[in-house]
C-alpha cells in the first residue's frame, strides 16, 4: 500500500528543520538518549526534547525505555524508515556538520557501550597502543595527559609510562567508563570531564595542569580547524623535551569541499608544523572498520638546527 500525500507532507514538515534533520541522521545510525543528543548538537536538553517530540509525533522516530533511560531510534515501520533513509541519501556524504555529529556521537557512545573488562580487547585500540609504545611512550615519564578516552588501551599504556596520569573525557559516561577501567586494571589516573562534547575547551586543558612529558590526543576533534586550535593548546602544555601523540580519523582531516585538495597525511604534518611541532613519525592504521592517522612529534625549537620564528618553528642553518 502506498503512502498518502498528507502523510508524506507531515513527514517533510517534521524533517524540514536543520536540527531535526541532524537528529534523524543520528537516530538512523544508533540509539541515543536526550542527554547524548543534546551533547552532540551542543543544544539544551529541553530544546532537543521538543525536536524529538515533533519527530515522534510524525512517526519518524520511536522511543524505547532501557532501565532509567529513554532512548530514541529510527522508526521500525518500513514506510517511515524508507522515507528517512531516502531523505538522508540525498544529503552530501561529506557534509561537515553531519560528519562532526557522527564523530561526537561515537565519542559519547563508544566508551559507554563497552564493558570496561573488555575495553582493552579492540583490534584498533591494540594497534594504537602498539604504535605509541614503539614510538617511545614508555617509562620513566613524570606526567602524561590523555585528551579523549575512546581507546582505553592508550589510557593504560600512558598510566604505566608515567608517575602521574591525567585524562580528559568527552562526556560523563566516557569519564565513568575510563575511571571504572582504571580501577579494574589497577592503575591510577585522574579523569576530568569536558564541559562539551563538541570540543575540548581551553578551560579543560588549563585544569589538567601544565608541562607534561607526554600529551596524547585520542580522536579529539571534528575537523581540521578545530584540530589546529587544539594542537596549539596542547603544544603550550608540553614540557620542553616532551612529545605529543595524536590519533585522528582520516575523515576529520579530509577537505573534499575545498578548491585545493590536500591529502590527510600532508594536512596533519602541516598542522603540526604550524604550531611548532616536528612530526617524527606518521603512520596510517586501519582496524575494526576505522582508518586512523597516528603521529608522534616533538617541539621543533628543541631540535638541533631549528630555532623558533614568528608564527612557529623554521629550519635554520648550521650554527657556527
């Protein structure tokens, strides 16, 4: 049986608003609570709740209760689900807003969906931890900062390498998962919660302290512009001889919409260089269906033959 013109019009009216379209895209991928969706969209919970009510009344999404939480997901009915997926298929696959939403949603949902007892078992997490260990993240270090706790294996290897470990989590649930994992595995790490899932603000980094021997950025950004600002802040927290590890998804570094296309590897090197960090090693890592760029860098001004110049480090000639 076909769908009536009036029902289609109702669906279009419900979906034809930017925030509700973003909510449909998220609920088509997974189930989320109002709190999760509010963090992803960086909007208040009452506002998001109003949008969700409109989508529910239109029959495009549904509610389900899981314990004390109410989760939202795409409607199970074939006509409504087909309408939503057909609508989303018309959107640009590399739309930066939708890509950012998906990245933040993964940051919120992934740690909460893992049993801390199994958090160290993902292939990608093991690969990232292996890269960190092979490129010099090892004892004895004084202090280490982990920004983002998507891969708990990185948190464990960081804590093992340093006397003091501090982590900043994207969300309350991510912070709880990281703390539970640390307790179960028997290591100590101070876990702070970021005020917003959209980005790690300067205030969070300031609370973490300063002069870290190692800084680890674990999928911290949702695009190159945000990453550039975060790298500058992370650079300021590093000890003179400190090192920075970054693990970022390919899609966050792609710029398909720009006139001049820059390869993600080249872009990451350029972003590091722009804040005075010399990339020592960069490697693509692929596992669990994800494609990640892993890099380790040092402060360029501390390297032989380099001096700090205006706007960053530059190569200097031999000293005489």
